[in-house]
């Protein structure tokens, strides 16, 4: 059996050949490409494709993928032009994604032709959404068929953007108020020592973490974003597979997501632009196993599920109420050039505060209509509004008393 030497990337022989990378440079030429492939030009820790990088490793181990395969990027250019925007050259504004990640062919085509393996971390395409809820929305007159955004069959035309995480470690550390060395050590130690370069290669400032990315759904004319005379609507939504896909009624996730799309479509039809950002942060980034354990704990506790223990039960299981840490959430909005959101379809104080800290103005906050809240999700709504989530009407003690007595209807 043929044996091969394992080359430790923590101590490479050719580190001086790494591609130059100046995060926050004014142009893509000055900035340089992110190279996360095992080539002499490599200048990033980790691997492309986020959590899917491990499936690639399995495919190579199984012999179904050539380990030296280089993607053919012919005809893969963005279906919609996005950027560049001034925020791209502001290293403190964008720290969790590569703003040039969709422009690999355009920006570094000469290096690709020289054999460099530079891969996109953003892809932009066109599609249509088919949402069952829109059939009733059209029938009730809330959504208009205009042939431009909403077709005669009820489909919604959309620009879709897929984003892989690309972390600029000094910027991530600053965003969280820790030192870069503390961040590197924590990432190394608490990921099981998966990436030794985090603590051995301080010269590498970019990390491609094995986590889920972002999908942005854009409705209407993107030029409206930069036009102060036209409105921008936005829903920032964190993944909830059980509700978003399978329609679970224990939370408001899918109803609020669909309502956000409806607001975005309405805004786009009036000449503005709608943006839905979908983050892969299942179960408040605690994971689905933890999420289901918390569901069990909430239902089985003495007195049943109730608003005043909603967050406590999560903390008992997970040790923390929420790990989504919205500090990185505004980056994709900076990438789109957004400076003002006229209609922010969210009640989350954490999301609102994160956007405000990043200098994005919010004109109006849009709560979920009461009629869209499932019965079993009323405990969630009362708990969140009592904890500081936005509500057009204050939460009273009577509301909490009613929530305590309501429990779950199963």
C-alpha cells in the first residue's frame, strides 16, 4: 500500500509564496484574493464551502472526487451586478464575508489563467419563489399580481445570493471586544483543535470556518438601495428548519418569514427594494438537538410551558440563552450598500441594536401581525416582548398571566 506524507499546514515550507491579502483595501487589485485551497498561494485558514468542506473530504476519501480538481468557472458570473460599495473598503464594516467573493473571474481572471485555484465564496443567481401562503394573500388582495415581481401564476421573481463565511480575524475580535489572540485560542481549543494554524500562523488573518452561511433574497430594483427617494424593506431571519420547512406551530418563524417576504414584495412593487437575509443559525445557533431538548424541558416542567421560564429553560440546557450573537449580522447589509432600512420586519432588540451599532438607520419596525401567531407560539411572543423585544403595545402582567395559564395545546 502506498503511503503519503502529510504536509502540516501549520509549518509550511513555502509560506512566503502566500498571496498578498490586505483586508479593507480600496480596490480588489490592492486587496488580493482569498485563497483557501491547498496551493502555494494559500493565505487563509480552513477550507472553502463552510460545513460542506467535510463532505468534500469524505468524497475524496471515498475516491469519488479528484483531490486536485479545479472548478471550471465558465458562465458562472453573477446574474445581477452587486457593488462595489464604499463599505467594501471599510475594514470595520465587513469582517465575516469576502465582499469580492462573487467577482473572482472579473477581479483575478489573469491569476486563474496562470493556474491559481481561487474559488468564489459568493454566488448570485435569479429564481422564482413559490409560496403556498401567497395564494391566499393574492386572493385576499394583500399581494398584487403585477407581472414584474409577482407573476400571473403567483410566483415571486427574486435575486438569490449565497454567501460562505469568510472571517477576518482581527475584525471579528474587535467586533466582539476581545483580543485577536484570545479569539484564536478559543476557536482552536473549543473546536477540538481542528485548525492548528489559528495558534501557529498569526500571519494568516483570514479563517474559513466550517459553519453554515447566508442566503439573501432580493426583491425589486437593487438600485433603490442607494436612492434616498425609494424605500428599503428588510427581514433578517435566523434558520428554523422545523417551522420554516415543516410548518411546526410551536414558534412564529415561518409565519414571520412569509410576512417579511410579503412586506418586501409590497415595497419592491412600489419602486423600492426588499431584502430577506436567511442565516444558518438553527436553534439560536445552539443546534437542533439542543433546541428539541429545550422543547421537552419547557413542556414537562411543573406548570407547563410558560413565558416567565421561556429563556430560563434554554439556559438550563445550553448554559446560555442565545448564541446567535448578532454582531456579525449587519455585514451582508453593508455588502449590499444598505445605510437605511425603512421597514425592518423584526421584533428582535438584539438585531435592532446590532444594526444601530453598525450605523444602519431603521425608520420603522414591523411586528408580526397577531393573527399570524400560532396558538402554541403565544408563550414565545409574550416571553420575548417581556424580555425587551419590540412590540407596538406594552406587555402587561395580565398578558403574562394569560400566557402562564395557556400552556401548549397538543
